[in-house]
C-alpha cells in the first residue's frame, strides 16, 4: 500500500505546484505602470517636460476584472490610453485628442518587452 500512496502524493504535489506558478505570471498594477512608463519614456520625447514636468505624465487609470488602464498625457494635450491585459500583458493603445474629440486605435505592445528583467 505504501508503494501506491507515495507516487500518488508526489503527483498531487507536482500538480499543485504547477497551479501556483501560473498565478505568479499574472500582471500586477505595479508591473502595468512600470512597463507603460518605460515604453513612454523610450518612445516619446520628454525633453520639453524638463522645465515643466506637469505637462507630461503617466498615471494609473481605471481597473476592470481583466485589465488595467494606464494613461499617458503628452505635452500637446493628447492622451494615450493603455489597456493592459492582466493575464497576458498584451497592451492595447488608444489615442485621444480632446480638442478635436478624436479617438484612434494606436496598436499593441507586449508589456514584458518593457519590464526590467530580474
């Protein structure tokens, strides 16, 4: 009987540990902010904001069950909304120009490409 129970216990432990690792790969709010901020700092020219930092910024927006919203404001007054999928890290971008009331899809990025590697 001991010979049957031991392999069964080992299999159960192995399956349980696999489930635990899957939850660690989920994107956190901090990761969403960091990745989008890194993307924005590498893509957009921030030199104009050196004298007046409040004209350009990255901040957290609303959160849903499946995504985080991170908002980038440009010195031009335009906004880019980043919708970060909590499970995959796939990030959809939408540009909004309030003065013209125009919204455009702006593509996607993979958040992991903009996160610091440990």
